């Protein structure tokens, strides 16, 4: 895992957070059952199973989560449960899930993604220098606890980075990085990563 693009304090913190996340996820839950997860994910599909579905206020596309790394989705749901992430609907839904529910749902979501591309599309903006260490040069993450960005909705990437700037999302690494970004940087990063070919797709609804 390369962390050369990050300032040294963030390098150490990134390694620590990655270690903590990996360890806590392994202890918190057993192996996920994708078949069970498909059934349990029905409440997720009301938003994430509709292509280009938009969050009302603030207005941004609800993220593509099928094909996303299960370890990252697990960490995200746990953050909604703990209040580290603020979103009323997601917090209400996450609070209903047991550790095993989360393991099953995230396992299924990871299994139903698309094919990731291998070619870089366009030139990465200068601001991507600090993103590459964790998210890879085209938005395909170096470790499963970090999200794939390739092909994610532009407006969602923008909203996520702004949420780290405001503290609506409480993550020391991302808050530190987002604090260094201008509005133009955020726009350029969102345009670049959303243009890459990744595994993220609209979650399938099976009748």
C-alpha cells in the first residue's frame, strides 16, 4: 500500500485507522451470507435500487453501493449507527440492523457489482495527489476498508467531501484532507473520479 502522497502525520493516521477498522470489523461480525443479504437489503433498494435517485435536501445523487467494498460499507453503516455520520434516513435504517444483518447485506452488495476498468480516463487533477494513496489512481481503492470512487455519482462525491469539511462526517483522515480542498478542487476531483470505470452500479431489484 503506497502512502507517499500524504503528509507524514496523515500517513501515520491512515495506517492506524486502517488497522483499527480492519480489526474491529473482523471482531464485530461473522462472515456475510450474500443470499441472506439479498433478502435483507429490500429496505436499501427503495433509494439505492433506483438509478439516478436524488436526495431531496441537500440535493445530490444517492450513492451507487452495489459493487462497493463490503468492509467499507460495513464501516459506513456502523458510522451511521454511532452518529459519526449524520443522515436521518440512513441512521434510522442502520439502527435496525444487527452485526450479522450488516455482514449479510454488505456481502451481497459487494457481489453484485460490475466490471472495473483498467484504463485511466482523462488527466487526474493536482488535488488527487493525496487521494491516490488510499483510493488508487483511478478510484479503485488500495484496501477494502476504503471506498471505490471510480464511477460514483459526481454530485455524491462533492457532497461527501463537503460533509467532511463541515464535520457532518467525522473521520480524522478525511476531515484533514478535505480541509485543504477548495470548491474548485472538489469539483475537479468529483468530475475525474466519476468519469472512471469502476464496479459501482445501481443495486439490482430482483422480482
